[in-house]
């Protein structure tokens, strides 16, 4: 190897995690980040003077605790602003539902539902634990080798080890939709609406779509402070985490370059030999690890011509059309939601009152339209972290569904319309909120694509579904972080185990590269 | 573009239909994609002999044709085909195969580098879907032009003389796999020294509106030189003698295969000379490289079989009476005076000198008999006349 340098394309959380692990193992690593600050989509953005908010994901619930301790993130300034954030699901009548782990009260809840929830959650957490077992390693291939079979066997044994009844139930539900499952279990429409939100957040799917159970389990694989299925917010916004990751990476010896826009991953005679920046600077490297989404990596940076045709088709066919918009409001004062105590404003606030309305909101996006009444997950981060806004002011951050990437009318004109519809829904639950808005911003998937350089504006880089899961994520033949091109690796959310501010893909990729030693 | 309305008419006559239908005494034809073509006009034997001794004319309008242009046309083809197409100069033709990512042959065909950067790809099977898939990431324009070009194969020792007689000056100077253009009644006539018979021969290409006039001119010019329309049965004989393989007969196109192990790589079809690993990337490269290291599963061989009973569909046995393969094409070759066959054998069988037997079932007056005939592996074509290669081409 003439040049041992490893380039990481993109300084999002996975890129930084991968870089840090590689550098800790003695590799010479350079991270090339296109934006002026690292963090990718996990950043804190100032969207109006003095008002800051997490760019995409606004709650932390999946960060791998091993990564957090390996990289000593707390030493690098990583702090939680709050933990064990409870959920309140809003009812338009003001009769809200309060959820915290398996504790639930309020709304139309009967005693039976409350009792069943604990049982249901325990089982779901058990199932998620099975997935969790395979998240920390590279996914197996179906064709070759004992080590591959071992990984598969590990999964099989984990499923079997749950016992006969749980195994049957897991196999029954893993591929189907959350609507049917929740209908079987619960009566409360409010409870089902709130739970179904977690099964569809971030994806192009509704509660009645298959894969929604898998989505739900995927979210439950996460933990915060050793507590699974809990939510936390990061001090300083999500950028607080990635800044700490960057510091950890730099402390390990990683060179981090910002405003370094990679225009091309250089392929020479079938082998990746480095990266080229906008402006023409060429950086040779023995390996290039891309944390960009697989379509951007192969279609824009590498060029499909460097793949074989069938592989190029697989890349082109990766399903990754974002369906989530992000609403940011700068507020003059704390909003007041009907029937909600001001103390509850620090919670995760859901507008997903029942599964039917959620499904109907999704229906629009199937046909390239935005939801008439969008559903949303709201946080007011300034309740826990006053530094995010000027004194006495607040920011509101909301994930808004559904906003299809390919909007029929186009996002140039659609953006204002989505903002209007979103505010209309908010006014219904928090009358007068519009009057306290100082600045507003709504990021459509098209904006997310442009701003964070994610093809399709999909946070998870590739839709999370059984056909894009484990050995088929991002596509068969590139599922073990290595790509079909020698010297090129993937380490982003498009890889196993997928999206969410988790860091596993980055760490797994680093381990794979290290395990291969000198072989590219 | 395919504008045929199949819901009105299933199968069409070709651009030469008015002429071929008059000659088709047997009125027997079969469907070839959108068209019907004659199996034999009168009898396959004289038609075969016309190709070997004078000139046979075969209607190849239905052959699938794609025009490929655009700045990346060459790069696109080079990534799709296993052979190095960057070396193919304008006015030249190359035989080629293309594979899927598993290195299994999808089809074979000929690529014509017409004018610089303009290519015509001819194949047995429809390929637009695979071409479009292969075009991802390339700035290239692909048009199916099967119906926009009428074509005839003019094959046999007097074919050059007939074309000269028709007024095509310096036709003899076209080298094998060369292309030349002529004016024909105000239209462009493309002539390539190519064919499916392993002999001297040409293929002529013209706009469909001029097809009948071209046919008439050729037959007028060829009257004294034994020109004759030939059907697919006769062509089949010549191509087996030449040792050419055919999609759907000697190999299964990979994109149509369902069962594993049914497809073949270029190595397994005796086409390793078409695979160029010096190219850094082409579809199938990885798999083929691995196959080269690991060894292939099959060998496609030419067999010279004792006796005169064609070994059609015969099993091939080794000395231990184990089945080692099957015949894919077989015939009694009147010119080679040999009982010849193409066969797909399990590796390692198929080396010259292997002791092999063909298990032949044949019928005489409704009585079936069976013979186990010794089969010798032959290297090189069964029939390979010198005039096939000589330039300037001879008149006979």
C-alpha cells in the first residue's frame, strides 16, 4: 500500500464515528465535509438570528451506548439537556394521552388497555432485542462461509431462544403492519394513534403498510442511558452530539476538513484511489469510505458506469424518497396547547390522534400530494435548553408527515402551502400560536436533499423495509460495508443497521475495514 | 420504434414479403419475433447447396437491431460487452456476447461501428430492456430500429460477383467484418462482409421502402450466378457447419433462465477469446474472473460422430457409461462429409482425445433404433474455406 490514508466522505455522525474508530486503531484518516460545520443532518442550525434548532432528528433515542463510552463523548462535551422525555399525544378536545414507557393515562383509555400496554411493550422490547443482537456486527451473506452462517445462526438462535410462543409471534408480525397488531391488542384510538406514529415516523409508509412493525421494532432497539425505548434531547441541539464526535475523532488523530465538497470519488482502472474536491484538488487515498447515501455515492460521486449493469440497476432502484418535512418556529413566547399544562411543554408532543387520520394523511403522499391535515411530532427544545433562543424566546421543532419528495405541484410552490396546512393543524391544538411566530421555516424533503446532500431527502438514506434490511441493505452485494469497487466502503445510514442517530453503521464499517487489514 | 399493432395482426410479412411469398412454394414459415420467415422455399437441400456453391439469399429483417449513438456510445458498449470495443474502428463489425452480473451470457450478436460514434447492435433476442439498464450512468441514445432497416444475407462463393454485377464498385475490397456504403436508387445501401454461414458472404441493409427494388436488382444480377432464396432450415445447416452457436438452442439466454445451472458463461461456450480482462470494468467481469480462477462447469465442443445418423438431442457418455453432456445442435454435413454436432459437456470432459459416445435414437420407417456412436472432439470449424478470409474476395 503506497498511501495508507483513508478518506471519509461526509462528516455526519456515522462518518465521524467511523473516522474515530479507524483513527483509534492507528489509521490516518481525513474527513471531508461539504458544509461549513460537521454533523451532516445531525446538526444544530440557526434558522433565524439567535434561534437554533436540530436540523433533522430532534430527539435522541438510539445512540449506541458502546460508541458513547468508547469515544468518551462526555469528556468531549456531550451532554443531555433532558432524559426520559415523556410523550403526550394531543386530542383536539384537550383530553390528552400521557405516555411514559409502559405507563399510560388520560384520554379515552380503559383499564384493560393500560394493563395490556406493559405486556405489549415488554414483548416488543424483547423482539427489538433480537434485532439489536445483529445490529452491532456486519450482516451475513446468504451464500458463503462459516462466519456468515454463524451470524445467521446467531439471529436464528436469538429468535428461537425467546421461547416457542414469542418466536411464533415474532415471525408472525415482523413483516406485517402495525395497524392490524394494534387493533388486535388495544381499544383506545388515542393510544393506537400515538403508537402507530412511532411505526411510521421517517418512512414512506402508513400504519396499514407492511414493514411498519419492523419500523416500530427498529426504533425500540435504541436506548438512552441504558433505558430502552426512552427519549432524550441533546444539550445544544443534535449538533452537540456531532461536535463531541468530531472532537473525539480529532483527539484520536483524525483530520477534519469542512467546506470540502467532494465532487468525485476517483476510480482508476477499476480501483478507488481517492477523492476529488470541487475546485479540482485531488486527495489520493488507499480507501474511501462514504457516509453519503448509497445513491449519491454511486450515482453522483462514483458514476454508475464503474459498476456492473445489474448492480447499477440495484443502486438506481434503492427506495429512498423522503416523506418527512421539518418545521422550525421561532416563538415570542411559549405556546399554549388546549388542555395542556405549561409544565408538559418539554415533552414529546404528538399530533396523531388515531390510526385512521394517520393513514389518511399518508394516503395523499402515495399520489404525490401533501397531507391535507399533516400529523406531527413536536418538541420545544428551549424548555430544556434556554441557550437555543434569545432570552425568553423559544423554538419549536416539528417533524411533519406526510410531505412526499416528489410533490406533484413541486416544492417551490408547495413549501408555503405545507407551512399553511401545518400551521392550521397547530392552531387547532394550540390556538393563537401563529400570532407568536417570529420566524418560520419548513424544510421539505427537496430542501433536506439539497441542504444535507441526501438523494431523495430521506433521513435514513434508504427506506427501512424488509427488502432493504440486513443483507439487502443498501443492496445485495454491498451489504457488508465494502462496495463492488475495491477501495470503496460505505458507512452511512444506507447500510446495515440503518437510520437514526445511532452510529452503528459507522462503527461496523470501521470494524470491517480494520478486519480486512491490508486487503482493499 | 415498434409501432406494430399486434392486436390487429399477429405476425407481419417482412419488407421483402411480396417477393418471398411468391417464391415460397411450400408456404411454410415460422414466426421470428414480429415477422414470419420461410423455413424453406422449395427444399432445404438445394437451398443449402446454393449457399455453399453459388449464392443463397436469406431474409433477415426480423433480426433485432439497435442504433446506439451519443457521446458515451463506445464507453457504454465497452461496459456492456465482454470484449474490448474501443479497438473497433469505424466501418468495422465485431462478433460479441454480453453477460449479466453473474457472468452468464444474455445473448450474442454483432456490433457494427458505422460512422465514428454510431453503432448498430444486432442480436437474436430483444435487448432494449437490458440496453436501457446498461445505459444507466451513460450519456447515450438507444433506439430499436428493427423495423426501420430491411436486411438480407447474401451468402456463398458467387455473392461478391453478384454484388459487383449489381454495380457495387470495389465490393471485393471489403475485408471480412468490413462495411461499405453505396448509393442504391438514391438511398443509402450498407454492405457488410458478415454472415452466419462461415463462408464468403455479405449482408445488405436498406430502408424498407427500397427493399423490393433491392431484391429485384440482386436477383437480376445473380441470375447467371445461381442466386436463390433460402430459408431458415438451410441457414441452420450452414451455421452448424461453421460452428456458430445460437441463442435458445446452444445456450439459454441468461435473462430468461429460471432454474439455476441452466445458463452458460462465455468460457462455457468456447468464447473465452471474447472476454477481455484488461478492461477495468464490464458487466460480468467479477464473476468471470472468479470463474477463470475456479474453473468452468461446462465445455461447448464440436463433435465428429461415427456413422451418418444425426445425433440430435443425444446424450453424450464417457467410457464408464456416465452421462457427461448433451448435444445442442447436430446434422449430417454434406460439405464436410461428416456427422457433426455441437455439445455442452460437463467439465472436464471435452478435451481432444476424450473417449466419448453419442447415444443416438433414430427411426427407419417408424421403427426406432439406437446406436452408441463414438464421438471425437474436433478443434476448429467443420467447414472453413479459404475464400472466407481472402481479400480481394474472389468471384467463385
